[in-house]
């Protein structure tokens, strides 16, 4: 069974750094893309970026490029989303999700993590 | 980027009624590469449909989807209590974008 388990909720201050994680299991990790999706209260889903677990090829939504960094540790089968200078406007739920079809970008997301709530005070 | 506009924003219906949600793209979605997801309060997003009309594994057949080009729909034939949720469309014909979501609420 495919599982994506995310790290727990975070409460941070503006300007601080943060790295959240997404631990994968139940499938051939290197063959798939893992993406990050932001969900702000009352808003739509926003695709932030995605990484290919096999070679760390990374693609970003231009709206998020330069503000976040996506990385992967193949040995730990874990993907990460990192900020070096949080803003209050980063307060949101963040989901990791796996693209359904191996190797191919883009396609649809078939498995999702449970979400990590990030709260940033100014 | 392709912009997806979902309508209506909120649909107020009773259990047993039919729900039809639409997703309009700002330009044609290549190969009709469109997916639908359900997000229940406090739960993880769930894939319902991919390729515009293919139900994902385990999705009840009361969910159906269709469309092509710039206009797509998701229909729930008879609403069950667990279907009251927020629904998102996503295109993957050109990078990835999501719609703004549509809420199906209990009337």
C-alpha cells in the first residue's frame, strides 16, 4: 500500500526557517515524482513544485520559485519542503502527493500525505 | 499557465439529489488531461477521476465525469452524506494547475 506520512504541525515566527518532510513507503520510490501542494483556508489548491525521486530533477511553479526549496533523500525515501525566510502569508496546510504514472511529468496525483499545518506569526 | 475556473462556487443540495460541477479551462487541455479530487473536512484529498472521465480505483459509480477541450464536468448522481465536501479539478496537459474548488454543502 502506498503511504505518504508527513511531519507534524509547525508554529513559527516570520523570518524563521522551516523544513517539513514526507516519508514514502509501499512503492518503488525512485521511479516517481513527489509534489507539494498548498491549501490556504477558503482557497483553492496550489501546486508549488515537484521532484523526481530518482535523480532529484525539480520543477517549480513560478509563483513559488525562489521562496521554497524542494529536495529528496533517496536513501530515506523522504521528500522535503523548505523555507529560509517564512512569512505570515505562508500560513497554510501543505500536502505532499505522488504523481500516479512513474517517470512521466506531468500527470495526476494518486496518493496524498495527511498534510502539515504551518502557522507563521508576524 | 492554464487557469481553471470552477462553478458554482457552492452548491446547496439535499442527500439523494444530483450534483453537477463544472471546470472551465482558459485554453484547451491537451489530451483532456484533467483530474478531479474530493477534499472532506479534516481528511486527505482523494483522487476521483483522471483523464477527464476515468474513475479511480474504489470510487463509487455514482461519480461520473466528462468533457473535453475547455469544459469538463463532474456529476454525483445521488448525493450520499459523505459526498458533502469540496471538489477540485486539476489539469496536467501543460504543467499542473488546480481549480479554485467547489463546495457541495447540505441544504
